[in-house]
C-alpha cells in the first residue's frame, strides 16, 4: 500500500477512535456510580491505547517519509506529542 494512502487510512482511524473515545468518556459521566461505569472506563483505556498506537504508526511513517529513501528512523517516539 502506498505510504500516502496508509497515512490517510491512519488519519481516518484516528478520527473514528477519537470519536469513540469522546463517546465513552461521556458514558463514564452518565454512568457515574453505577456498575456499568467500570465497562465504560475500560473502553476509554482501550480507545486511548488505540490512539497511541495509531499515532506511533503515523509518526513512524512520517519520519521515514521525511528521512527520504534509504534512510532509517532513529527514534520516532521523540516527537510524538507534536502529532496530538
């Protein structure tokens, strides 16, 4: 898959993951002091982890793209916060 198409797919998945995270955070508030709040908190943790993995993949691809052909990425996690 071409790198630009892969980056576009990651962008789309990030959008969906962030929408899902917002939904589950709202559910946590609505389900406050109920047995279901634990499930909502778990979903929030899963969405946050998913977003982190997508950001890491995006950063790796962008680092490779900026380095040019034949170059290797030395430490893609160093500037992760710039993509948030």
